[in-house]
C-alpha cells in the first residue's frame, strides 16, 4: 500500500535518483530470457543485467528523439489531425522521458554515457528515413514501439526484489504518458486515413514492414557492438559472447507486440496486415 501511495504522487521532478546502483539486478533477469545464462558467475550475470538496463536507456532515448524529430519536421501535416497544444505536450513529455533515461544511463554506466549514447548513435540514414516516411506509417511504427515500452513496468512488478527503485519509477511514469501518446498516434493515423482514403493509406503502409526491419537492424547492430565491448571487458569466451549477442525478444517486446496486434485486429488500418502477421509469427 505504501508503494502504491508513493507512486500515485510521483512526478518527473520528484523521482529520487540518489540511491546507489546496487550490486544486484536492476531489471528482473527474466525480462531478457535470451541472455539469461546460469553458467555465468553471478557477479557477471549482474553486470550483464546492468549493461542490458543501460542499453535499454540508449534504445529508448534513440526512439523518443526520433519521434520528436519527426513531429517537428512534419509539424504542418500533423496539425491537420491534432491541436498545437496536443503536439506541444507530446514533444514536452518525450523530452522529459529522454532526460529521465539519460539520468538513468549516467547513473548506471557513467563510463559509457558521457554526453550522448555510446552504441546507438544517430546516422545520416536515420535522418533520411525520418524525412521520407509517410505520416500514417510513421505513427503506426511509433505506436508499436510505445506498446513495447509499456510492458517493462509490469514485468518489473513481477519481481520487485530485482527492480531498482529509480528505474521502476521512471518506467511507471513513462508507461502512464505513453498510453496517451498511443492514443494520439491512432488519432493521426485515422485522420490520415479519412483525408487520404484507403488506397493512398495502404500505399503509404508499404513502408511499414521495411521501416520496422530497418529499426530492428539498427538495434541489433548497436547491441552487438555493445556486447563486443562487454565481452572484452569481462573476458568472456567467444561462445558466451555469441550467446549474448543473439538475445532475441524481451518480455516487454513480446507483450507489446501482442497488444499491438490485438488492437489492430480490432480496428484494422489498410496495409497493416502484413506487419501484424509477421509480429504474430514472431511472438507465437
């Protein structure tokens, strides 16, 4: 009850980042089943958990900044479907999220996060993709990412003994605000569908699966660079490094993908069926 009461009063300004990073898990180990390796010594498993928790901060920073950049680039088009106030709040909240994840990243691995992400660094190609992606397609992709992030907090609640307080608080507030963003994503997509019609919307959605694949490749490449660094500093064997590199989906990935598919089956968007089929296959 005390925990729930404290959470109800939580704001970005009142999150307490002062607790020291513990010599224990920061996010429950079962969140990343693909890297759970009980043959590793417990201290190494804990440091790997810290590294994965750090990398998740980099990943969230990258995608949140991409959403901000896209909204500012395409502001005129977006304002056809939501108000200036809604867009401004959306961007402000995303900036709050980035600031929180930057704080966590610096706290967890100050040697890695100095003034920008270490492994998932924005590229010129990322900028080209942001400039060229059709509006409805981008916000369907944003909704998928946001759905996947919602479920980190519930997974952490499953094992509070393996959940570090500041990380838990950030994930709670982040999930609360992302639910509103998912709602705005859908308003923009539905508005585009109404103004452009089913045929043009379906044509724009041809970008969706390649966009998801591109984003996934960026994450996988950055993770492998990070694992190479981690393996070198921990003096892991090549087999251990290979196992960690191919980490697969996290629990929040799977739960978020399933939620995304369920929502889109209930209220389909023309051209979104192929992505939903692919996600269903990936999550069983």
